[in-house]
């Protein structure tokens, strides 16, 4: 808690306006920063106690400003368990956002799909997740100041935000999917057998982020909305290797639609 308070104190000196909405930008979605009326940018390396992102396609800065008339703080570059970060480092910025004043968290990611009704470039609203394959970030001594020992996860993704996003998509004639996100550690893409397992247990997409952030946000009482860009198919291409370059390219092509939904969702909050 001491480190969190130190980080928050530093950031409040850099930017005095309290943000109410936090945004985490996933692989290939960094250009969304251009939608924000930026008022302050701070490199992660300059923020006390912050980890550093090392993934291609991810920038490494915290951005404060206005979006759709609301004060927001956005992470341009998130932290992943597969980078060697501990779970409490992966979710550290989410806790910082809450202590800065954020009440609503918007998450984005790139994901592979095992649903044969999905195609590359689709956007999927996450309505639930399965996180048995990644460490729970709340393991260890509970910090009572941040939330309860045993937080409920009956509505990890806020239903009212999902309905608003679906209405926005319909208004723009976007074909939006909805489903379950499975979180894995990475950094390897999945084997054929793993894709089959993910499908059997009820997953629609699979990725290497988001769930730990969602758990901590719920622990702290934040409302969460999350969306995946389908960047690769976990079926029908078992003999073709997936590359990170493919993932980034697919995410960039879908980015304008996600930007529209995020902008209008922020306006509706």
C-alpha cells in the first residue's frame, strides 16, 4: 500500500484533474491514443514503482486527457504475466487508476478464436471469462483498504455497459460478437489440443491478458467493460503457424470500429 500511495501522490502532482474512466489498450490498439485530447503524458520509466512493458506493439506511457467530454487515463502498453512480471505487477496500474478516482475500466485485447462463427477482424464483447490457467492476482494477504478477501465475480463485466456497447454497434451497423474469454499465460500460441480444450470448456476466444486486470478491478468495486479483436483462428489452420505480426496487423485493421465504440461508450457513461 505504501508503494501505491507513493505512485498516486506522484501522478496527482503531474495531473491535478481526477479521471473517472480508465482505458487499457491492447496489442495493435495503440493508435486509440490519437482519439484522446491529451493533456499529460508520463513515461512508465518515470513513474515510481511502475513496471515496464516490453512487448512489440505496446507503448509505455500513461496518458491523461479528455475523451468524449470525460476525463480519462489510458495505459498505452499493458503488463503481461509472460513478460516475467509477477501478478501484483501486472495489476499494479489498475489499482493506481482506482486510487486516482477511476470508477469505470475499459479493457481491450487481441485474441484468437475457437468459435467457427467468428472470423479475423471481428470484435467480441466479453461477457464472462475463465481464468483457471493464470494465477489469481489476489493470492496472498488481502489489502482490506482495497477490497474484500473473497470478492464476488457474478458480474465481472458490467451488463449495463455491455448493453450500451451493443446499442452503439447496432447504430453503426457493426457486426459485434459476444462471448467468453479464456486467459492463458503465453507467450506460446496454443497447441491443437489446447484449442480443443478451450472450446470444450466454453471459451470463444483466448488471450494472454485482461482477466487479472478484471479481477482486481472488481475487487476494488470498479465497473468493467472489455472487448477483444479477433486476430487469429484457432481452428482450420492447424498446419499454419500464427505470428505476432499477423496479430498486430489484424488488430490495427479492426481498431477504427473499436475506437468508435469506446468513444461513444465513454460519452454514454
